[in-house]
C-alpha cells in the first residue's frame, strides 16, 4: 500500500478515532512531493531522523526521531507551543496518538 493511501486513511478517520477531541479539526497528515509532514493547530511539523550509532563499531544501531516545529509563516516554534494546544484529556490523548502515528508513518516512509 502506498504511503499516500495511509495518509488519506488516517485523515478521513480522525473524527471517528477521536470523537471527543477538538484538536483533530485543526490537524492533518500531509504528503507532498515525497515529504511527510503534519499540521496541528497552526503549526507544521517536519520529521527528522537522527542516526544512532554503536560507539564501539560505528555501526548504525537505529534512528531517533525528532520534530522540527514551525508556524504557518515559517518561524521556528518550541515544542511547548504545540502541547499547550491540548486543553483537556481528550485532546492530550489525540495529540499523543496523532504524533505517534506520524512517527510510525515517517519510519515506514
């Protein structure tokens, strides 16, 4: 299944996966020209995978996921700016699951 199908699948199902959260209304996964990003409450998040290497051998051990957060105007924003958008428990759970799914899709990509 192409990644674009996964992106479309999750975008369509956000309301049914998180019916009590409000934040899903201002959130979406995006795949544009092979780059996977998400929009959450006026912020655009871009993934960045950092290689983790074994110190003794220099062999690639895995990858650590990071996020670059910026406003829609392109200005960098701290991570805290994103988390203060979750005003209640339903939005906090939504944001956690939304970002975990984003990391999983990015890893598959």
